C-alpha cells in the first residue's frame, strides 16, 4: 500500500519519542491519526492538543471505528511493545498492514535525499544539530529528542531532504537506505538483542553497506569512512578549542581549508563531537560554511541533553538522558570542564535490569567519579525485574563514600540536604518527571524565585 492511499494510521506506542514524531508528521499531512500508549505524558498531551485521539488501555474496543477499515488503515508499532499486546495481536490476526517504526521511516524517506545518523551514543543530538543546519534548505527531520529551537521532535519541511536517527535497537536501522550517513559510536549496548560476540559491530557494518553516497565515522571506529574528531589523522578535525560562555569557540580543518571562529553553545566535548559530525555531513552535502556556522551558533540544544534547569552562581541544576556508562562519563567530564573545583551531586535512575546487570562494574566506575550520588530504583521499561539486580546491588560496587538509595518521595528532601554546587539528574526513565520539582525546591532553598 502506498502511503498516499492510506487515510488512517494507528500507532501502538504513540507516546514514544520516535513514534510521536512520525505521528505528528502524518497528522500535519492530513491523515487520521490515533493510537495507544500505556500512560499519559507531556508527549501524548501535546499530540492530544493537536487533535490526535489517544487512549491508555490495551483493549480492542478502544480502537476508533474508522480505524477498523482495513483497506484504508495502516498500523505502526514500536519494537518496545510486547508481542502479546491485544491490539497488535488483533491487527496482525486480521491481516492489516502492520509496520515497525523503522519500516515506516524507510517508506517515508525512500524517495528523499536521506541523512541517517547512527551510533550507540550521540545520534539524537547529532541528528538534531544536522536537522537544524538543514532547516533553511527545507529538510524534514524525524528526531529522538525535543529540540529547544522548535519545542518539537519534528522539523517539518518539504519532501526532498530528510534527516533521521538510525536506531540500532532491534536492528531497526537496517530498514533505512541513507544517501549520507554517520556513525558516532559503537559501544556495546542492547545485549538482549546483540547477544553474540561481534553481533553489534556486524550490524553496524551491514548498515554501512546500505549507504549510497558517503559514510562519515568518528575517529577510531573499526569501519572505513570519512573520519572526524580531534586527532591529526582525521579528515575533519576540531582545532584551537576554547571554552566560551558555557560552550565552545573553535576551528575546523576540512580536507580543503580551515573554517575559523565557530561558536557552539552546548557544553561537553561529546557535544562538540556531535557538532563536528553534523558539520561534516552538511559540508559533504554542499551546505555553505556560512550557513553551517550560523546554524551551529543558533542551535539551542535538545531537552534532556545537558539541559540547564538552573544556572546561577549559587547552584546549577542539569538534566541529562544519559543511561549508559560511556554517556555518564561524558556528562561528568563536561561538568568538570565547565565547573572545575565544584562539588557535584549525581541523581541517577538506572534504566533496564539487563543493562544494569550487563554493565554493573562500568556503571559503578562512572558514577564513582562524582562527589556524591543519590540512586533511585531501577526503571524497568519493557522488562520484568531480575531478583538479585537492584539499585542497592549497583551502589555497593561504587567506591565513593557519599552515596545513598532514595525513593522518589524522599528525593527532593535528600537533594536539598546536599551542599553540592552542581546537581545533575541522569537517566532514561521517568526521572525526567521529577526534575521540575527538584528545580522548584532548589529555587526556594537558594532564594532564586522572582
């Protein structure tokens, strides 16, 4: 079925960050859009404000009647949904067209010039920066985070150029056929999917084989491509880096010239790498240096990617999505670069029992680099609990003295007891719902409210 022939698109897991961008796109395109998610959230609320019908109980009777017209309906689901989901089972049993999120992205972008950003870390921010760079050229970007510039995970343009995250989870990125692609990182993750030695790297190599025009890779990755990074041997090198106004002032050496005095306001060397990746992809496409520089300067960041919630002389509160040891180390390094000699408290919510188990020692090492840690219970997401894997089990592996398990109800009280100068809240679960409450508590404590 061609997308033009589809009137109704039903999303199972519509509140997911990637799913919601596609749902928003189809709604704006004039399709009838509805869906299920297990609970309400700011994302589902924003979709409902548009006019999208959403419900939160997995029952077939909740499906709107006109979505039961099989000839005019397509179903899109997230791989995070369990296989015994009642609505998904109904649609499959009745031979509806049922596609994964990655498959529908492949359909949307197959006739566009497609930029794909892959990597176990950095793909959301890199694709967001690239989407912002390409916005003046009317690219449409489907993103895995909410951009501060647009307050959306969709940058709606025209249908000639697309920017997408190429997600390695469930090998979803193999459904894409990008013209220009980037691989930002290949650290082990999703060991429930990639359960054999070398399986993750093999999947990335297969993705690389689907790229038609140019593959761009971070330095030191075991895949051939046009390289970027900080080392002297790369094709695109960041030079003369200076910390400036909470971000960076730097130059970039390209294969043909040196582009000077680039200003980028996001903190952290990992974000500087993301900006460099986006710069490289845009330059390979042919975007002018002037436009790239202007768009890098005006890029305001992605929510929950080193997002400042409070930035004052008395206290700093940062919110970040980090949920892998490598990401946590990058956040800690960025804070130390921006706030040397300051005491740092990390509030961490582990995400997934299997990830906590598989990287227990690495999590303990990365968390022990902070001065103080408050640990919430593990967020299970799609998983059942594993009896012996708990936040306390992880905390016992940590080597710092100031560490404590806290409940959500006691979190604000425990944060306010700390004398830390910088507080960072990290995790991919529902810790994000607690950030504003912590912010309010700190504003009252330090008399920051106007």
